[in-house]
C-alpha cells in the first residue's frame, strides 16, 4: 500500500512542520514494512488560488491511484472553496478508489463532506473579514499597512 501525505500552508509566515509531523506519526502507526510513504508538500499557497493553478496539488491528484491512502492534516488543506473541496474529494479521490484520512475530521463520507466544505469556506471568509477589519483599523490610526 502507498500512503500519500499532502500538506499546504497559506502564507510564508506559516510552516508545514506540524502538519507533516502529525501525518507521519499517523502513517508510522498504521503502515507495514512493505508500505511506502510519498509526500507532496505544497509551498505557501493562498486558498483563493483555483485548484487547476496549484501545481503540487495537481501532481498529487495525478499521482494517487486505486488502493492508495491520502493522509492530510485537515480537509481545508486540499481546498477552502466548498465546491472545489467536494469535487476533489468525490471525483478525484473517492471515485478513483483512494482512501482519505483527515486527522482532524474523524468521519468523512459523501454526505458530511458538504459540512466540512461549508466550514472551510466559512473560515476562509471569516479570515478575510478579520483581515479587512484589522487593515481598516490600522489605516484609521495612520499606521503603516503592508511591507
């Protein structure tokens, strides 16, 4: 069996270290000596970039095959856009016989993938709202915004 680990962060201020560490720990607890582990670590990538423009995600989706197990930290590492996440999960993974393990979403199936997709998209929108609010507050105080 092949275990595929996929990781992604949104900004250069973040690292994939914790994601990788926890995914590797999961794999090491479950794999046998004959199993292989392949990692796809996407460099910092905004969740606003469409999946077709994410080279590492596309490489991973083209690489995985029937019988593989994809291990991810959270589903929103695949996509934060709800439609995109459901499409990746159902069409690119499950229909092709790939098992999906998300360390922080304990039970994923065709029904509740929509709930996780909604939560991921909602979080992305909340982050956007908080960022805009923080920038407006800094601008109102005449503080420097950006680098």
